C-alpha cells in the first residue's frame, strides 16, 4: 500500500511505522491520521505472527510536534468536533491493538504527538526527547484525550500542572513522572524497542493479547475489569499454549507457542 505521510515496514513480525513529515516536524494532519488507521488495518489483517509495532518519527527533531494548525481557524465547532473524534477513534484502535505498540520517541512529542504516544502501550524515549501539551497557548483544550490519558500515567496534580502551564519537559523528567518507561541514548532508541518486542514475542501471544485487553478494561467504565481477567484466565487455561508452556517448563526447554 502506498502512503503519502507515513511509511510501514515489516521486519520479520516487528512492524516499524514512521511518520514521514519531517519538514512539518511530523505534525498530525487529517490525512496522516487516516493513513495511521490504514496502516493498522494492514497489520491487523496480516496472516503472519505479529510480535508488535514500533511507532516513531522521521528525522532527528520530532516524534510528532502536535497537529497541523494551518486549517484550524476555519474549522469551527463542527469541524473541531469531527477532527477530535477522528483522532480519538484512531488512537483508541492503537491502544486496543492485540499486540504491543511501542512509541519510540525520538524528539519533540507535543500536543497531538504526545497524545498519540500516550495511546501506545509503552513509551521509550531518546535522551533528546521533549514532551508537552501546549494547546492552551493557542486557545484550545487538548483534542486527542490528553486530559484523560495523562492523569492515568502521572496523576491528576502533575497532569493539570503540565496542561495548565504548557511547560515542556525533558526526557529524564518524563521518566521521573512515569510518562515514559525508559530513556535511552538517541542512537539506541529503535534497537531498544526491537529488543523489548523480541522479548515479548517469545511469550504466549494469546496471553499477551489478553493482558492488554484486561488492563484496558480497567479504564473502561462499561467493563468489569475483574471479571474480564477471570474470563481471560479461563480462556488461557484451556489453550494449547498453556499446555505447551507447562510442558516446556517441566522439560526445561524453550516453549514453542502457537497463539491458541
């Protein structure tokens, strides 16, 4: 599939999705978000084993420096609601993906860019990364769920501080707050993300998928996360992977999981 604003590569079950708008600091316009949705469809429809997805930005300056602002003054209420809903729906699909999604944050992650990163399951940051939600400087609230996801990661008080002051923070501060999982040297960013996905890729795919689903259920007011875990536990207990995992443990060998 041909893309204009992104690229998608399959590296043997690890997919690398790169935002390809470096001159615009990989800003997320309408078309880019649609292409993100299309790329996720391609991965979800893959018949081969998917170990996971890495999302990053092209160039050395930005992961994604927010939304593309040039058309904002013309959108009005209806256009603003449509734009926000589109982004939320697509980002939620990444959050609910049945395989791990890692944001490899290689530079600025601001506004919609940070919101996209927060929709990923894990966030690994380059030591050059910078983070912020500067929407209030433009007369806006966040539109892609920063007011909802940021408090989950760093707590209400710290989230409000960043949202209300529009302060931009460095990678080490983001790690201290719990916004990112690790900070690595810039040159090792993608390598570290691949290491993590290869580690997860050796585990039982059904279990990984169910863990992601159950953790997401904790934050879904329409789901009982405790009951979801009970059901997932039973589902995995009846799986071929459970039998393989137990046999491999007893036989002191590496398991060969098949995802069912």
